[in-house]
C-alpha cells in the first residue's frame, strides 16, 4: 500500500505554491469571465428602462466591442449639451428616480439617504453594480459634449474595459491563492492537486 502526504496550500513551499497557482491558471484559463452575463444584463436593462432608443445589435467581448442603437426620432441621436441632458432626464433618469409621493417612496426611505425621493436608487437597472458604471459613463460623456448616439454606443468600451478587468483579476495570483485556500484543496509536496 502506498501512502501520500497531503498538504493544504498554505503549508506548501513558495516553489510548490507557484506550481499550484500555475496549474490552476492553466486548467481554468478558458473559463467564462465572471459576471460577464450580468454585465450584458445591465446593458440590456439600461435600454429596457430608457424610452426613445432601442439596442439594435451588439458585439461584446475583450476587444473590438460595439453597440448599434436606433432612436425613435432620428434627430435625437445628434443632440448634445443641454438638449442631450434634457433628453436623458426625460427618457431615462425620470424613469428610475424614486418618486416624490406614494407607497414606493415610503417603502424605500428605510434604506437611508440614497433612497430619498428624487434620487436614483443604486444599481437601478438590474441590481448589479455594473449598472452604475454604465450610467456614470453615459452622463459623463454627455457632460463632456458628446452627442447621444456616440455616448450610448460608447457603452461598448465601458463593457470591454470592465470585462478585461474582471478577466485580469480572475487570472491574478491573488485571486487564485484565495480560491486554492478557501476551497481547501489538497496538494502533494510539489504543489500538484490531488
């Protein structure tokens, strides 16, 4: 009968830990990026809530992402400056603001200052934090003088940037060490998983 000594990740030598990390990275490299589907849902949620614009087509990933939008009124896409802000307020922000009256207002007040009447509740499209990234980018682009069509289509780059950040973190030593430790994997002395 053959016996094998079993070690936890934290018990391994530095060289064995490097081996364990590299083996994990190689095995999980093609794994789907965490939160990618939630980020797509956030994007779709924004267009679902926004009146006067439709998401016609999109191609999203780690590079060359694009979004194609269609406005119900063709001239709306060319609006910029104050007129673009007015369009955003009337077609998007007013739909996600906490009302000044009614039961909904009273119900949300218990959650604190972020939920006061007139505010936009956090993560308004899906409840996922990427909602905030999309909204912030859209409003900043309009504030900088970008026309509505370009601002909406620029959300593809916001997705791409976050996608790549998630992918980088998912392949980082920090994340992999956390996975190997938290999941109580067993290893040989050389750092190979049993």
